[in-house]
C-alpha cells in the first residue's frame, strides 16, 4: 500500500511542474469597428470579412511582409510562368497543402489542388453569387464571360463545362488565358477573396457557406457569434512557414526582423476578434489591456498622440507601441463632368473654359489643411497625386497644380463672367442663377464635410445646396451620374497605380468613374498605360494623365488617412502592410506581465 | 373573457395590415436601393440589374407587397440580403442576449421604481419627496449616452469591476459578468422616469376613499400601502412594464453596441445601415405583433389583478 502511494506521489510531483510550466496559449485579441458579413470569398465585399478570409484561406500568391512598395511572392503556388504575349499564366501549385478537416470531406485529408482555384475563379462569374468583386475577373479570362452570359439566361452556371481560358492539365497546374495582356493579373491572384475553396464544402453548406469557411490557411474558424465574436484557432493542417523577410534599411523593420527571424509561423495559437462599433469601448478596452492591437482610433488620436505624430510619454512609459502608416487610399472632391445632371443642365460640367474656371475656382477655395486639421484631427497627409504612397506608380515628388488661394479663385471667377448678384452670390456667365448641389450622406463625419465645403464656396460667393442621400442612394446617384459634386474615397484593391487611374477612364462611367469624366486624351493614355509594365514610360503617362485631369479639374485630391495602429508591449513583429488585410500570420505574443 | 379575447385578436388584422403597408412604403421610398450596396465598389448596370432581379426588388410594387404579406402570414421572411443568414435564425440567436439583459433590467428597475415611488408618495410634499423628484428630473434630462460613457469609464475602466464590453458562451457568464454593467446603466436610465410615473399612480390610489376607510378601521399603514394601495396601483404599472418590453427589444441598440451584446437592437441598426429589408420587415412586424399581444395580455391581467374590472 505504502510503496504504491509513494510511487503515485512521486509521479504527481514529477508531473506537477510540467503542468505548471504549461505555457499560456498565445491568443491575439483584436477588434473590428464594423460587423462582418460572412466568410465565403466569392460573396463578401467588406474589409473585415476579408481579414478573416485572408487568415483562413490560401491565395495563389501573397505579399512580402516587409517589402515597400508591396511585392508579390509565392504562396500556394510558385510565381507564375507568363507567356511572351502576356496572355497566358501558368501556376504550379505546391504539393502537400491540405484543407482543415471538415465533415464535408467525409474523414479524408483533402489536398488543395489547381481545380480548387479554377472552381473559385468560376464562382465569381456565377450570377447566383452576385459577387461584389466580379470586376476583378470580368472580361479577362477567355470563355468565362460567355459562360456567365449563358447562366444569366438559364439560371444555372455550368461549373463543369470546359473553357479555354481556365485549364487544369493536372492537379498541380493551373493555366489561365487572358483576353488581353494584364500586367496586374498577379495582384488579382493575391487578393484574399480569390483564395482557393473546396467545391464539396461550398456544395455541402449551400446558402450557409458564408458561416462555414474551410480553408488551407494558417487559422480555422473555431467559434462564431455573428456580428459579435469571431474566434480563430491555429489550423493543425497548415503547412507552416518560416519568418524570413528582408527588412532593408528601415529601422523599425530591422527591429522586427531581429525578434522574428527564423520563427515558425503562425507563432500565435489563435485570434479572438470582438466587434466593437463604438470608439470609446475600443479605446477603454485597449487601455485596460482587454485587447492587444487597435487598428484605428482616429477620433481619440489627440488623447494618445502628440501633434507631431508620436505617442505621448505616458503611453511610451507603459510600453505601448505605435505603428503609423499612410493608408493606400485617396480622398477626393469630384465634379460631375457631364453637361447634364439627369435632365437638368449641370453648371459645373463640360469642358468649356468657363466651366473649367468654375471647377478650378471651387478647388482653389477648398482648404485641405482645414480638412486634415479639423475633420481628420491631424491624422492624414495631403494627397498630391491620384496614386497614394505604398502603391506602385506613386510619385512623392509630384506637386498638384491647384493651390489653396480663395483670392485668386475669386479673380478667376470674375474674369470668366461669374458676376455677383444683389444677394452676394455669383450668377452664371449667361446671367442664370448659379447653384451648386453638393451630395453627402447623413453621417456626423459628412456633416463636417458639408460645413467645410459650404464655407469654401461661400468664400468665393457661390451658392451651395446640400443634398442628403442614404449611402445606397448616394452610390446609385454616383453610378447614374446624378451627383453634381461630392466627396469620395478609394482604397487600393491591389498595389498598382492602375487601380486608381481607372477611376477616371471614360468607359468606366456608371461603374467606378463617379466624376463621369470622359476625356479622349486621358482615355488614350490610359489605354496605352494598360499595356505597359511599371517603369518610366508608364510613369510618364501617369504624369500626363494627372496633369490633364488637373487642367480640366475633374477632381480635387484632398488627403490620405494615416493609420495609427496601437499595440500592447507584448505584441512582437507587427507592422501594417499596405495591401494585406491582416498580419496575424507574421506576429508573435510574448508573455504578458502579471499585474 | 374568451369572446373578448377573440374580438381583440380579430382587431389585430387591420392594425397589422396598416403596419405592413407603412413598412413597405417607407422602405421603398426612403430605404435606398440595396443593389448598389451589395454590388460592391465597381459594378456595371448589368450586375445591378442581376442583383435587383435576385432580390425581387425589380418586381412591380403590387407583387412585392403580396410577397411581403405572404411572408408575414407564413412567418418566413427569407434570408438577410447582406449575410444570407435566415431571418428566423437571426431572431433565434439574438433574442437570448437581448433578454439576458432586458429581463433583469425590467425586473430590477420596476421593483426599485415601485418601492421608491411608494415611499415618496407616502411622504408626499416632504423634503424627501421633493429631493427625490428634483433628482429624478435631473436624471431624466441626461442622455442615455452620457450614462453609458460615464458608467463604462468609471466602473469598467477606472475601477475595473466589470469588463468594458464582451459576450461569452455560457449563460451564467453572460448574466453575471458581461451583462451587469449594461443592466446597471439600463436601471439608472429608467429609474427616474419610472419613479415619477409610478408616484402619480400611487398618489391617485392614496387619495381614494377606500384608503381612508381602511385607515379609519384601524388597519396598519404597512397593510394599507402594501396590500391595498400597491394592488390597485399595480394595474397601470403592469401595463407600463409590459408595453415597454417589445420596444426595448429593438430599441436597446445603444446599450448593445457599447457593451458588445449581440442582441436584436444591434441587429436592427446593422440592418438599417445595410438596407437589409428582410430583417427590417421582420423586426417591425414582430414588434407590432408583440405590442398588440402585450396590450391584450395587460388587459387580461387587469382582470386577474382586480376582479372589479369588466372586459368589454
């Protein structure tokens, strides 16, 4: 009896330290400031859902974590072999990549293959999915648009009908043939929503597929309470990666590399995401160390940052880290360039000298510094070029032709016959009243834009009316060229200037060209730029196009917002990538101090 | 009573028809076209048309209205346009969190409000009465947003008694950990108007002849107040409490947003932001039906509380 008890005691003593030494699971806690909509790559369009999709699925290509501007690297496939005419892409899928286990696989390990990517691409063309990112592929792949057209008529998409543009000669080879060369096609295949999904999973879950994501990426969905909590766990089937990135000369990146180099990824065990719409809740939760990273706290930035963009000393003392990057976006004030808005004459549209002068004068009266200081609370940088920092084609040397100069703006209007009436407001050169209708949405932030724009136009004696539209109606009005003047933001889908320049391309009216700008000179240059790889020739065209847009004043570029990501002291390796939606694969968590 | 109940149920029909028409026309005229939201950043007119066709919003208004009526009759409002989740599933999963907060909130605020109102009504005109009334007026004039911000800052951040926000899996964890601060805020907000309202109910009863008679017969004050006055004042109080419930379910969105509670109120706001008509339709119809049912229940309860009440 006694020896047995003694043996048990010894075993217990030996086992106990092992239990005590059990490390705490590394769970990263973050927040989203808006609710997700689901995790089916072909069916979602919001940024937050894409973050989860990026963590769960594998794309063919991805980005180097530290390279700036963003650089494509292999992921599920090696870098593609591209034909001399730029129309054929051959992807070699890596062997041994497996999906996370799921009942849809009926107990078998399921390898990721070229057919999964071909199926995923076809899903963007299926009208039933009404994919918001169908534009990434529409008109590009040989034969697929015809399939989509047939599906619209028959109501059923033919997933098994062979098409010349999308072939899988073996499970590890994907051949894509394009209608036209597209130098940006590689970026499309690094976009998280183009990830590979398994057909049997999509078919097993049907309409419920947005809440049953099954991927081959680093994490899997462990728990999901819609619009409230998303818990990801490390995917045991994930092949793993080694942290190995070149930090270049960037001092912060060097620090990151020193601490992360050689670590096996993912280094964390999971991610817990809470949906917190309210800034106060997010800010207090971060300060209470209930969360590890806060991606954006614009409204309270003056609370934790100095005017020169640094953390206040009390936060530095607590070890809080700040990662400050400019979002790959541009915000701009646009004018409707058409002669008519609906059936009514458009006083700001057209290409006559008077109309150009009017648009230029409005642009010169708009105080961008006030927008950055008051509306952005200092957390934005002036945008000079239609392509923002971090995106291929960005030119930091470029300076806009349009200065802030209300006096010169007034003189310009006087010169072109916009005389002031007895009410103090200007009239059109033909003597008719001049009323600019500015459209915005009924939000607190847009109310600030309303006031700033009204003040600007008042300063040059132009009568402005504000038209409020709910967001869907605002989008509709833009696409139908019914917005006379408004503000708009565009964030990069892929890190190339083409994604921004297409916003001004004439044939994109009713799609993404909300100024309804149709300049033959601009269009000709844009079409030429689409044939060119990034380089001096394309840069020159982009310069010319930008100058042309400024001369005709279709837009006034205002700013790009600065993203201030706050991290707790125990977060290691985080920096906001300009294009990737999340960085959870590349970071680590150190043990938290005991309070 | 059965005849009365059946008659009232029959009266639901025109009311519900009015609600259906109102919701339908409001959504179609001011709700915005959901296709433009769902189509994403770059969309062609063909894509928009395809989405409109799938959602059925390209049908003539009469057809759309008939579909809506059929949905109300069948109780099947289809799926959310933005997340594809079944509307019934949304209600099934969001109702629990909402009730976890709202039921304790209503019970506590009602009991506290009744006790305080009875006390101040009993000592009406005294310094205590006036002080409580002034405090209630002040409390009522402060926005719920201020209560949330201050309570969250003080009790969650400064004192660390509660998490700032969150929601777990286990019911008891949610009730005793995540809901407590939200309940405290809700009680603080509703206490002031409840006390003022209930005080008037108690004052009405205290001045009745039967109270004077009870006192003249030598009945103790405790018995007069707790048995006779409370019983008679309970009728309007019950009405008030029951009528609050349906509105609170959809209207507690501020509390749910700030405290991260995945309830119905938060879902309604999301649906409005996304022009998600199936959810808006369902919520409006459910709240209307719940309000009518609660009204009926309150009337039936009058009879149970006070047998003198005649239902006609």
